C-alpha cells in the first residue's frame, strides 16, 4: 500500500517535467518505472557492467538481466511445500501499550517463522523491538534496554535466549572482517603454521594473526591501513607505507601455503577460497555457509567498514548457523530484505528457514511479500499508521491473512498466492 503511494508521488514528479532516478529492488517500484538500468551481471567483481538499459517494455524482454527474468516469472520464489505446526508452546505478551499499541495481547507460536506485517507506522517495531526484545533481553540478562509498556509476559521458560540480528556493522574498524567474524581465520593460521618453513623458523599460529604482536606489521599494527584523523570530516584510511597494505612482516609473508602468502589468502573471495582450501572440512563448512547466503563475492579479509548493512546482517545469520547446537532461541529481525535484490531474498529465505529448522523461533518485521508468503504465521498490525494503527487486524497462516478484507497485507497477498488461497482449508487455531 505504502509503495503504491510512493510510486504515485514519483510519477507525479516525472509528469511535472522532472527526471527521477531511483536505486531500488522492490518489484512493485521497478514495474512502475518508465526506463530501467540493470547492473551486474552478478555481485562484487563479477558485477559492474551495464547489463541492460532500456524502456520498461524492452527491458522485460531482455534475456541477460536477472531482474527481467523475475519480472517475466521465469525466476520466482516458490511457496513452501508445507507450514510448520510449531512446538505447541506459546510466548504471550499481554497489555502492550507503548506508543500507538492498543493494549494488545499478542501470541507468538514457538518453533515457527513468524512475520509481523502492516503499513508504515502501524506499530511493528514498537511491538517487536521496543517491547518484546527489550523484555526478553532483560529476562535473559543480556542487555538492559528501556522497555515498551506491557502488563505481563508468559512462556519465557520455553526459551533459552533471545538474539536481535540487525544491520549494524560487525565492527567499526578495518580489523574486523568476514573470516575473523566467523572464526574461520583460526584454521587458516594453523594451516600456515604447519608449513615446513614455518616450523623450521619456529612460527606458531599466532604469528599469522594481524591482531597480535609477533608477525604483524608494527607500524600499522596489522591493520594494513593507517588512520588519518580529519578534524572537520570523517577519518580516512590510507595503505600502510611499510607493509603496503599486506599487514605482516616480510618474514611472515615469505611463508606460503599452496603457493600463496597469508596476505594473498586474505585477498581471495569466499568462492575462490572454497576451491583453494578444498579438502579442509571445517574451513569448507564455514566458507560454504557464506556462499550459500549470497556472500561468495566478499573477500576473506574485506574490512567491515566496507560492508553494507545487508551484508553485515547476513554475516550475523551465518555466525548463528555455524553453531549447530543452538536451539530454543528466539531470533528477531527488522526488515532483513532491505537492500536485497529478489534473487538475494531467495537465498536469504533458505538461510532463515535453516534457523527455524534447527529448533528455533524467528520473528521478522517485514513488508516483502515473498518473505510474508513463506512464513508459518503472520501477525498483521494496523489498520493504518499512527494513532489509527496499533491493533491486530489479522493473525494466522498467510492463506488466512490473504482472505482478510480488512488487511492491506492480506489484499496484496491474495494477488500473489491466489491458487494457494483457493485450496486453503481453515485449520484449527494452533495457539487458541
């Protein structure tokens, strides 16, 4: 509903004689454009080309453009084969009344992928982040945050913890990077320390770390860059003059594993590293995890300061998935599809489903219809934004929401999953 209003405003701007250039992934917005420019064909170093630049009708017929294939329906995100029935246990928050929430009693069925939907300003983030997450974080003593007003919360005993996976950076300096965040660098350092020349010179795994003394360049302290403080502007970084950005001392860079130095390995992309480290099971597992969520183009040592919010969020999801024993956790995400192409959303959904299949509950605030239709349970807030919002308009399976005339989300869902709605049989309410 909100996207349609925005698209109308942009069309009015163009009709008044202006040119409007929009960077966008939303299908509805793309379909409302007059002219479309597709960059790619893929991400990272496999991108950067103009794949197609044409009027909308001609663009839709283009065979190379990934977006065009989604618009034609050749590529799509399918409905799940079934909806989870959950664990039968419920987390209930009663009397939620922060901001515009109208003294709500909200039931979250555990063991499901739950979508919180509604128009902008309907109370979604207030309910999920300000109230639910803040209350659970205090209960599990992980954070002390200001809590939204509520009267009671029940069912905490069914959970072992709560995690908020947001789009905040994984680190604020160039030292943080994908390979250290996932703890995959430990294995790489061990491989280098096991080389004959490293053993002869007495180098241990610690010598191949840029976060500890011994093998790192002492001028930049292993950062590879030096910070230039700008008094009136944001600080900038320049390559270290001594190591030329390679982070390590010359004697460490003389050690090679399969022909590459530790610095050259950090410059590999995730996909390149999967091939390079073939036969190393533990490392392969973590690299495959990154590749499976669409981050195969990232470099192992890519500074966290260069990652987008969406990339940082997917790294955090990967970090959760690498712990196979984690279960009975409640994960919370606020619009994880922000900044993601339809093909990236498809990959993201695979990962989100893995989190739930591992025995956890995932609560996602989302507007993306492909994510909403893939959920096990939907809680739709509204009916409008601001003071006209804050009510539960509908709750249940996506097929049930799609049958609700009172729900804007339901009306949009009905257009995207018509066949599924027609054959949907109303099930007993599992959390009644």
